[in-house]
């Protein structure tokens, strides 16, 4: 991976992280197209720039994140993130294998797209605001997040937003809680991934690689700042159907490219 690769992947990550279209799938699809080989550093890069993109949530919603008077907000996030941490630790080998399977990711992209086509009508009357999320509802959203671990390409954002809307949260509230939950989730994932790579391949942390990682993180963060604001406004006006069609078209396209061996995973 060179600097140009890093910038392109970081832009893709920044745009797609908060959209229910799976940023991981987009990066996995882009890698073979760009000629990026799978290495420990590439795996680490993809995790860390996701954290960088998600850090934009802290900036956009800084009043919420640093409102220490309402400690229940932090307790709900901790409660919601526990299932993903447990399943992530228990299913580490399965996750690594599934993330390398573009066939599976493509099929999950299509299936997730079909689900998104019906979300707006299914939960049309939801009105619960973010401030009204109970511990039970937070726990349910946390369980939905596990689905994105079990099915790479589903999208962590899509899974948690659907989970929130199943608990009567409005589109905005479900999306915002999904954003908030992403912070501790990706912080833990990045810390674990960094430690694993350092223990197994310490040579990855060369000055050149660290510079590429820094550039990618900055680009992902800046692009995500724009993306998160766009997404909230878009779903309130247009809903999720367009994202559903996009997922279906992209998934079918990648399957065709795999079948014709244009993309060789």
C-alpha cells in the first residue's frame, strides 16, 4: 500500500462509514481493484482509519459526549458495546476468514439492501428521541451490532440503525445512537488490532507505514465530518430505500466481476 492507495481507501471509508452500505465491504472491494495485497498492515490500516472516521462523531456531537452530568449516556454505551466485544473475541478466526471472502460479503450486501427497501414503511411511526433510549433498548441495539460481526458486509451502521428502529426510535435517534455506539466499539477494535499486529508483526510499525497510517486517518476524519451531517439530513428527508438499491446493485456487480474473474480475491 502506498500513499495514493491510502488516500483513496481513506476517502472511501470517510464517505461510507456512517452510511448503511458497509464501509468494510467497500474497502475489501476496492483493494483488489487498486492492486492492494492483503497484509497485516493493510488489515490494521482499515481498522484504524475506521476509528479516525468515527472520531468525527465526537466533534459533531461534542456537547453530548462531554455532558458528564448525564452519566447514564455512558452506561448505555457500555452496556450496548459488551455483546460486540464478547463475540469479537470469541469469533476472531471466523471474522478474519469471513472478511477475506468477497463472495460472502457480496451476498450479504444484496441481502442487506433488500431489507433496507422495507425499513421506512416497517417503522414509519417511530418517534422516540435519543434522550429517551432506555437501558433495555440500548442492549437490544448492542445485540443487533453483533449481526454485523457475524455477517461481514451487513454494515455495523445498518445493523444498529435497524436495531434502534425496532425499538421505536426515530430515524434520527437510531442513526445518532448508532454513531455514538461506534466510538467505543471501534476504539476497542483498533486497540485490539494494533496490539495483535504489534505482537505478530512488529516490523509493520515502520516510519513509512506510520506516516501512511497518519495520512489515511486524517483524510478519513475530514471526509467523515461531511458524511455524518449529510446522512442525518438525507434519511430524514428521503429514508433508506436508495441505500438499499445501491447495495443491491453493488453486490450484484461485484458478484459478476468475481464470476468473470475480473476481480480475483
